[in-house]
């Protein structure tokens, strides 16, 4: 029978543990969030991050910069936060406006404050399997597997999506746990022939219904990271949220499947809080 890989309980458990640690600290960890422009989806995510920090007793502040911010202005702010001892973690909300060089910005964040795990130092440490700040969504997926005692070693994991945010760091985390990993993307030929071989299938594309029943192996573990807004006049918001997986038709074939929403999303936020505490401790509790 299919089991749901729900994120609520394990993410609450992580938040509870973080809150317990934070309570013991005289000076609380602080997350500084930088947002450039007025992307409505980003505004929702940023608000959720502030709310979550508050829930676990951490502080947070926000630098909301205008759309026309220059590379130089953004770099100057990051340099200032890098050396501010009151700031434990720095998060630059993505995507950035097109005139800004995201990779340069990620490289500039102090690796010890890089709570998103996108700085090349942290990516390199992850690659060699050393202690580092790890990207939140893939780390959340690994914790979801661990929490439900789903074995990874020796399994064939197929990832659909190779972004720096999800696919690439997840590939490394799975390899570090001795899975055999195949990474697919928009230029992959015959996606179905690969996804249908997966013991663990993770999809992070953002195309609703991309993964259909005939693309999934019987008994597979299916993790749906995708997030799309589908216009739907019958809902209060005028849209509904959908993942990449055709959930209703795929679920019967799976041993485990994430609901979406309610699977990976809560884990991402919980790992961000965990990373902020870790960053604080790595900097000697400042
Ligand atoms: P992204 O940077 O746009 O990457 C999308 C990936 O999908 C790319 O690697 C792309 O291939 C691949 N792709 C596009 N069309 C494809 C197709 N037809 N077949 C196979 N692969 C295809 O996106 P992202 O930032 O990784 O996010 C992916 C999705 O996950 C989005 O819906 C996002 O909202 C969601 N997300 C959710 C969370 C969460 O916490 N719940 C966190 C992060 C992201 P190329 O590389 O060849 O272009």
C-alpha cells in the first residue's frame, strides 16, 4: 500500500529541536534576508522565512532593495553583512533580477554564513563529503528519506532537474550515501526510459503533470519538488498548486510518494532554520 511522505511531522520535529537549542543561547541567531525587486512569489517565501525564524526564537531582518539595484550596491551590502558579528546567516532570495550576476553574489557570501549552501566553498565541501552548510531543499529531501527509514545505499535514484538549488546538490548528497544517481534535464532523450528505472524518483522541474503513471516503476519512492500555479476559478485564490507528478494516477504504483503541497516544502524551511543555527555555532556562537 502506498505511504505518504509528509513533511509536516518531520519538519515540526526539526523546528522543535532548533527551538530547544536556541532557547539555551543568550544571544539569538539572526538571519538577514536580502530581496531585490517585487517578485510576488518571493515575497510570500520571504514572509514565511521571517515567521519561521520567530517561531523558533531566532531573529531576522530584511533588506528589500529596489528592482534597479546595481551589482555594486548588492555586493557592498553583502560585504557589510559578511563582517557584521550580529548576523549569523545571509540569504539572498532568488531569482535575482537579470542584470545581477547570481553566481558572483553567491560566491561573495561568507561561507560560514551561507545558509542556502550555494557558495562554491560549501558546494566543494559537499562534493568531498566534508562538513558544510548544505542546500536546504535537497537536505530536506535526504532528511525525509532518513526519517521514514527509506534505504538509499545501492538504490538507483533518478533526478529530473539539474539546477544548483535542487538537482546538483541532491545528486551529491545521494552519491555520498552510496546511491547510483542518474540526472535528467530538458535535453535528456527519452526521459521515460530513465524515470521508469528509478527506485527513487525526484522531480524538480515546475511542469505540472510531467511525470505520468507509465514513467514510474512499480514500488518506486516518488518525491515531487515541482511547484506550479494552475489557474482555477473554483478556488478562492483563483489558482491551485500542482507538482510535476500526476499524483492521482501515479500514487497507486508507489511505495512512498510526497503529497504536493505538504511534502518537500515544509522540510526546506525547517532546514533553513537548522542551517542558521549551525552557521551561528560555526562562527563561535556570534
Ligand atoms: P530551474 O532552475 O528552472 O530548473 C528546472 C530544471 O528542470 C532544469 O534542470 C531543466 O533542464 C529541467 N527541465 C525543464 N523542462 C524539462 C523537461 N521537459 N524534462 C526534463 N527536465 C526538464 O528550477 P528549480 O529552481 O530547480 O526549481 C524546480 C521546481 O521546484 C520549481 O517548480 C520550483 O518552484 C520548485 N522548488 C520547490 C522547492 C520547495 O521547497 N518546495 C524548492 C526549490 C524549488 P535544463 O537544466 O536543461 O534547463
